[in-house]
C-alpha cells in the first residue's frame, strides 16, 4: 500500500541517489569474473611470462565493457534475459546448443572453484579440503535458495570487497614499476610460441566469458522486478537516459574493478614467482603456497582468503546464470526473488549445477584438463552468443527505437572477432 503512494519527487530523488548505490549488476558481474579458476589463469600468466602478459588486461577492458553493456541493455530494454530473447527470435537448435554447453561449462567451473576454495581454507587452518569444498557448495546453495534477491544482492556486493586482497598483496612486495611499464605496457614482447598463444587464449577466455553475458542481462531483469516504478525500456523509452547512464557507470566500474584486480594478481605473481624462477602454477591455491616463502605470511594469507571470498561470489553467478539460461529456454519461472515453490525448476538447476560441481571434486578428473575444456567450451560458445546478442541489439522488432549505437556495434563486433581469432588460435596451436 505504502509503496504505491510514493510521490514523483521521491522517484526522481531515488534516481539521483549516490553513484555507489547505482552499482549492482555490472559490479557483481565484473567481480565474479575473478573467480578462483580465473585467479589460477592470471597467476600462471604472471608466473610464466612475468610482466609480458599485463597488456592483455588493458586490451580486453574496452571489449569487455562494450559487450557487457550490450547484454545489460538487452535485458533492460526487453525485460527478458538472453535465453528468452534467443528462444523468441532464433532457431531452437541454436538455443539448446548454447544453453546445454553453458550448463556443462559452468558446472565444471563450479567444480574448479569449490576445489580451490577447499584447498585455500586447508592452507589457512588445516583440515580436509574436500569437506570444506562440500561446505562451500552447500552454503552457496542455501543462500541462493532461501534469501530473496533484494537481500542476497547486498551480500554479493559486500563480497566484491574480497577482491581488494589482491590489491593489498602488491603493497607488501617490491614492484619495479619502471620495468613493469616498459615490459608489460609500453614495449611488451610477443614470443609467438605455442605456450604464449595458449596463455593469451586462456586470459581472453577467462576475462570474456558467456556466463557473464547471461548473468548481467538477467540481473537487469531482476532489478525491474524488484522496482515497481521501473519498466522495460522498450515500453518506457523516456526512462532510457537515466537507466543507460546507470548501466554505463555500473559496467565501466565493474569491469574496471575486475581487470584491475586481474592486473594485480598477474603483477604479484610476476614480481614474486617469475622473478624467483617459479614458472608453473596449476591452481590458485598453489599460487598462494608459492607466495609464502617469497612474499611472507601476510601476502600468503591475503591471497588465500581472497580465493575463498571470490569463490563465494562466483559460484552463485555461475549456477544462477545457468538457471536463468535454462529457464529462459524452457519457459520456466525464474527469479531469485521468487520462493522456491513458485520457481522449483529454476532453483532446481541452481542446486543441481552446484552439487554436480561439488561432486566432480571427488571424481578422478585432472582439474587442469577440466579447466582447459571449460575454457574451450566457453570460448566456442561465446562467439555465437556474442553474434546473436549483436544482431538482437540492432533489431527494431526486439529493441524498439532503442537499438544500440554505432559505437557499441563497433566494440561488440570487435570483441566477437577477437574471441573468434583466439578460438582459432586455440585449435591451431599444437600444445593446446
């Protein structure tokens, strides 16, 4: 009753709220990109190539921003997630192929993340890593199922602060900034070896991942559902200016935060591990262990605890994006604001994907190979997903008069082209 009586001045006041309160889908999406498996990739890049890979995180930033803004706009303008829009306008075989592969890739990623979190906690306090992994998986499921979105999203926002641990590690080690600028940014070397190309592909695939597209679009839809004064912009174009400004700010900051943290992870491992001859890192927990004798206990603790915090943020995004995609594909009710009884199949996918990931921790599967194949799947499906997103965002029958601008078309298609080149390199590189 009271919500319906909010006056128009109050609504405009809410729209002019502080920039911190405007952060949400973009910030959480960007932070979730630095999950434990991503940390392992960035750590390996820093350990193996020193400062020579830092440029990749500058290069991918504008590409990442462009394609995530496109996904957010599709959700906000149409009032539907990516899978629902694909189902309505494209062949079923394309939809089911993309959604099925996304579910497989996300489940493998969840397995890698909970395993890394269990290992990290074991390093800090001792005990059984597998049992900790089960605990983290169960906690994530319970939080998503039993806490409404409007409250849970606040938890996710606070968890983004865990990434500051990787900013902190830089301040407890000596960094030769002149050398960093020269070798990493101004005059990086490009030894076009199979290992170098494979690492570039891994960094690109980790930074620009399909689950991020589905999550950010779906979170824009969730924001619409939780605000009774908001509307799908296709039917309320006058609201577009304020929402586009918020989406742009949210995405620029969220993706900037993501890439800055990835930069610091790569920099920390380059300064410590690479400079001390440690060039092979196969997991984020191994990176934390290797830091201890070189950078000290404080850097080790920051790195290890950061793995746990980022995992708690990433698992719900991985499971949730899979659930949104499956629900959109099969016309199921889908919202983290719903009670489980209202959207049982949506929550069922969250539970199954998370627990299947936990189960894979106990399987006799090489975690490095699992991560590799997850990256392969993500890289392959990201290309048709981005292509379809760009086509949808340019169609008047889908976006109304709010089709994307020429600048977004250029950045979005460039991102798709870069990923296509990376995937081609992945299959053509002998060591892959």
